[in-house]
C-alpha cells in the first residue's frame, strides 16, 4: 500500500488489511513523503506483518515498484490508502487465482463509496477471461487498488509502467493480459472511495487523456470479434446462474459492457461491425438498453463533477 497524505482514511484502510480472514501475508506500506499525520498514524500499528518503507516523495508508480521489489510472497495485493478491503478479500482472490493456473491477475466486485462511506454504486467485473478482455477495451474492469497479481509475471513485465503514471492501474492490464489470463472474484470485496481530495479527481483531466492513450493502443488492431445474440444470451445466462449474491448485477453489467463496446466500435468508425453488434445485443436482451439508459444520468452527473473539479484545479494552477 502506498501512502501520500492519506491521514483522513489511513487508519481504516490499514485495519481493513490487518483484519483479513487470510492471515498469512506481509503488509508492505510505503509512505511516499507524507506531510500530514500519515506517518504518525502508521506508527500506532505494531503488527509484525507490517513492513514500512518511508521515502521522500517520488510518486505513486516508483513507490509501488519499490514495494513490489521488497515483496517476498507469490502474490502481490495492491491496496489504496483511502479504500477498504472487506475481510474475505484476500482469501477469495487467492482462491480465484489458484483455480486457474494461467491467470495472472484477479479483481473483485466493488462498491463505490463517498467521503463518508455512503454507497454510490456497485461494479461487478466479469469472471471469464474473454469477457474481461472485452471490457478492458472500454474501461478498466477493476478498481485500481483491488487487484491481486502473481509476483513473477508482474516482475517479468517490469512492474507498473512509469510512462503512464496517471493511469498505471489501467495501463498494466494489457501487459499482464499478454502473459496470462484475467479473472475476478464475483463477490463484493472492496470499497473504492470517490471524494474530492483523491488523486484520481485532482488530476482528472490529465488522467482522462492518459486513459484514452491506453485505450487507443488496445483498438489499433481493430474491434473485438463479433458475438452472436445466442452467444450473448448464453453468457448472460451463465452469470445469472452463478450462486453468488452479485449474479444478477454481473449479468446486467456484462450486457452493459457489450452495449458500450458496440457504441465504442461505432465511435471508432467501424460502422458495420458496430451495427451488427448492436442488433445482436437487441436480439439477446432489449433490457440491456434500458439498463444503460437508466444508468446514464448517474454517469453524466459523475462526469459533470469530474470536469468541474478538473477546471477548478486548472484554474488554481
């Protein structure tokens, strides 16, 4: 876990890791030159599993890579200092990776919370490699701090890429997917905090440009393979049939992703492929369109919030 001026939420985030049901881990905490009370808060913790690295401020990616270099375990779990990992997180993600020896990274379902811990929305990444790769072409399927990665493949690709520091959590996924499979634990195991002081919003404008650069690279070889309405129906039925609490949300967000993928295909001027995919989706489940339409006002409101904050910071600079 990297920390930079995270005093407001640091105690809760640290306790959430120490309270995991999977207890066999080392907890590497890198304080990246905090100037608030973060180091004093960390000093309160005496758990022998904690390994501290106190640095002058070098930035999130170098700090992450120093933590990775210091790690000794087979798996690397990322954790953000203002988020919360629910108690079964590590146990269920280890299970997901061990169930598929070719998988190199596991995410999980997560809820977006506000500064006070109130729930804003839920996100449920697909659990199948092919579905996650398709979702990757329109967005990061995971919350950045929610992933568990096999250490050896992570070291083999050089850790997190410095050249895309503002979107390192997204940029690393195509590199990992080139050396192995993607997977995810279906239950909600993580709380991702959306609040004004967070780095992801302070630098939203630059971050958005970096995300688009990563996405553009994924689309250079053209749109993903077409899926028939029968294939879409079968995939949605698979997710609805999972014996987990998130099964209906998984199915709905799988179809939503396919809709967004079709719209992105049209946006990038692959007109025939995009229309063909939209028709298949309409035949598979017309309610997918209703789900997108119902969620659209929330997405637009978030975009307004992000853009307004970015304008304020540009003006302050």
